[in-house]
C-alpha cells in the first residue's frame, strides 16, 4: 500500500522516465520565456505607448493569449501520458497526441475560467498590498485572512485539469469535482499543494534574483542620488525612488537571455515533475477510503451471529 512519501517518490522518478513530459515542459518553458519580451526596453516602450496599438497588441498576445492557446494542448497530452504511466502502462507519443486532441476543447475553456479566477485573486492580493503601502490599519486585519482565502481557493481548483483528463469530466463540472476532491482528501491534499506551490515558485527564482541584484547594484552605484538624507528631501526621495523603479523594470538583451535560459530549464523540470506527481497523487488519493466507505464483515455477522 502506497503512502504520501512513496507517491512523491514515484512522481519524482516519473519526471525522467522518457522524453515526453520533459519535451512538453520545454515547450511550456519556451512559451513562457517569450513573454519576457515585456521586460526589455522595447517591450516596455510598446506597452506604455498608446499610439503603437498593433505592436502593443502583439506583446499582449505573446504574453497572455499564446499561453492560453498552447498550454491546454500540452497539458492534456502530458496528463494523459502521466495517468497511463501511473496506472502501470508504457505510453509513448501516440498516447500523448491522442489525449491532447481529445481533451483540448475542455481544457481550453477550463483554462480560461481558471485564468479569470487567478486574475480576480490577483486583484484581491494587489488591493491588500495597496492598503499596506498606504499605511492603512485595515491592512493589518485583512492581510492574513486574505492570503489564506487565496491559498484555499487556488488549492480548491488545483485538480480541475486531471479530472478532465482522467474522468473525462465536463469543463464546468471539473471545478466542482476538484473542490469536492480537495474537501474529501484535505489532509493529504494540503502537503501536496504546498509542494506544488514551492515547485512553481522555483520557476520564478531567476527573475526574482535578477531584480534583487539589479536593485542592489543600482542603489550601490547611485546611493547618494537615490537616498537623500537632507532635511527637506521627502519629495526628492520619492521622485528618485520612482526613477529607480523605472530603471529596474527592464533588462538588457544578454541579461534577459540568461534569465530566460534558466527559467526554461527550471520550467521544463518543474512541469514534468508536477504532471507526473499529480497523476500519481490523484490515483493514490482516489484509492483512499473513508471509514464509512468500507464494507465490513463482522465476525458475528459472518458466522450467523454465533
């Protein structure tokens, strides 16, 4: 009988069992890396230039629409492959493409719904952060409950994709089924989701570290300019910090290529691991029965009450 640790071990070992999951993860990583164009001077200029409508729409398409279109196909194929592998089969590219074609429409529409949910939750988080930067007392009371609320919401819809693939569920019902699955198996889903969140955060480390290093380098190089400690420096400091924020939002092309390369490598490995792990975990968790689900055969009943 498997346990949580053995399922995690199986998920990790499934990451490197063939090139299918890694190849799908590589494409996901490359699609995500294309979105980094917004962090170049050219991308920032297009986004901020209201007159350049068509180029700006191209940037928006590359960073938002392209992932929404491409990801469901790769997700459907990878999950179908991983589910077959978790059940003891030996799938290959034919199973990947068959599953991708079969589940693409449902995963596409479900992905749009999930994207809207993510955006709404993101707006909630940004609103709380704004209250914090404004020094509002409301922030102190809202911060922890809002973070917990967002965390629970994200965990509740975590399994909509594998439910579509493994159960052939409708894209709308997949969300309610995911909520039910999480509620029923909350004790094992919680550590799974924490591991999944940690793995996804790992993908963002290259960009985060690059930003932090750039901030530190900019402050050290221009300390006296940005940090003015004279008595009447409040407005000047505000202006200077705004200029600092503008400068750290963009990267040179060589720097961005290095960041993109690291991000693609991490995304490839993380995607393959999470797909394999989710398939193993979902299959295992579905096999766990509550005490009320067992059909007991009590000795007295089995022996006719003797």
